[in-house]
C-alpha cells in the first residue's frame, strides 16, 4: 500500500457514512450471541417446559434459520430496488424483535421472536456489505472491510459483557440490549445515501474488475462453503462455552461473558490489521495466519481447567476468526460483478448463519458422543479444509489477474 493510499484509507474515519455503516455492523453477526450468557438461567426459568434444554440452545442460532433463506432474497431486492431502505428496515426489525424476550410469556414465543430477528439481521447484512462495495474501492475498501469486522467485535464485546453482568440478576435482562440501536437509527438514516445506479453501471463498463471474474458463480460457491464451515466451527463458542464452563463448576454467566468479551476485543484489534497484512501477504497468506490462530485456540480450550488458559484460547480464536472474515468479504466483492453486490452480501450472510445453525446440532452430537476435547481437536481438521478451499479461489484469482496484465498493451 502506498503512502497516498494509506492516508486515503485513514481518512475514512471522518466520513459520516462510515460511522453509520460501522454502527450498523456492530449489530450483525454477534447479535445472536448477545443472550448466550443467559442460556443456563433461561433453561432454569423455563424448566417446566419438556423441551427447555433444546429450545434454550436454539435461541442463539434461531435467527440463522431465517437469515439462511431471507438474506439472498434481500440481496436480490437490494440490487433491484435499493440498499438504504433495506438497511433502515432491518434496524427497526432488529429493535422490535430482539427486545421481545423481555416480556414474552413462553419459551416457544421467545423462540419465535428470535426467528423474526433473523429478518432484521438479513436486511442489515445484505445492505451493509453491498454498500461497502458501492462506496469504496481498492485500499479504501480493504480498510473499510477490516473496520466493519472490528466494529462487529466491539459491538459483541459491549453486548456480551453487559449481558454477562446482568444475566446473573435476571435471565431476561440481556434482551434489553437490543433496544440500544434506537439511539443511532437517526444517524444511519441521515448519513446513508442510496448509490446512483448510473454510476454503478458506468463503473461496470469502465473497469474490468467491476465486471467480475468470468467464473464467479463457481468460485463464489466455493467461498460460500468455506465461509459456512468457518462459522460452523466458530459458533461452538457462544452455544457450547456456557455449558462447558457450567460443567467445569465455574459461574457460567459471568465466565462466558468474560471469555466471549475477551474473544471479541481480540477480534476487534485483529480485524484492523487486515488492510496492512493483505497487500503483502495476499488473500491466501492472510488465510493461513488467521486459520492457524483459529485452530490453535480451539486446541487450547480443553486445557481451560486452568483459568489462565481460557483467555489465551479466546484471544487466539477471536483474532483468527476476525482476520478471516474481511478476507471473505474482500474476495467476494472482487469476484462478483458490481450489479450483483447485493446478492453477494446476502449470500455471504446466509453462509455465516447456515454455519451458525448447523453448529449446535453437530457440536452437541459430537460432545455427547466423544466429549469436548475430541470435538475441539476435530475443529482443527475442519479449519485445514477451509484453507484448502481458499487456496482454490485465490489461485484462480491470480490466474485471472495474470491474463489481464498480459492482455493490456
């Protein structure tokens, strides 16, 4: 990255639309896990429900069920009709449905509200990723993607640590955290302006990179699979960590809040390094480093009998995961045509939440059959497969760039 590019990307912080997108980003991926510290308490609160054990575990990934189907459709809608209204509608739905657990009388009703939350998350993520592709290019886009992932982790830290502190008083209190976006909805409404379609069309005609990779549907499908697998393994943390710590005899609510909070802070710091690492290491180099930290963290989790090992494992997992995520977004925005950015944003969101939805079923079955230690070891193997899939995509991208350079006079 040149000095000029670095200065240009540094000026992002002064743009109102950047602040608006970062505030929206703080609501997305980890919004599901905000109530994670309250899961044992909710299970006890609804203990007379014969399905309490399963339903409480499904409260965290429940929005993922809807996002899987709604996000690609929302992305297509954004490509056709606009991203701004989709983003604003998503934040309103997020507020209304996320906070419903404060007062709903039954566990089934709370579960239904969590499903409805998925619509809001799908709208926010689809619009947000597409707007980054429309607003920014080159080094500025890489910087913005890293900042958004960092904002997600900062939001996760604030939400989850707060939830861990208040869940011990009443298991319903963490649902109140979903009311916070009321404070910045006016900021988003004022700062986000719909990109002009004629500009997008001009870009698509004027720049080869805006036309997308000739084989983008196939490569994007590979990227989708890798994104899904990474998130399937990562989501073991918010869904199973509370029960692992409870089994170990710790104060599950507070220790889960602490562990996930440390993980989120490490992720926030790590994601900001993407714009510095990517120019020198490339997509695959960043993937190897991030997945290596990710796997090492899970390998350390069985050693969490020592209170010192939990934050170390959480730091490695959070840093590795957060550095992987901007890699996926940047690669996707570089692969797809400009006119399909909404779809790309929606599909990436669907991949994230498909992995999150599969995670509790797969992890619970493995843990019941073989225990936590064996499950965490298997995760390292899954991460290795993800590295291989990323290699396929990056190798194809390099071939395309070589052909473009040879074709230029």
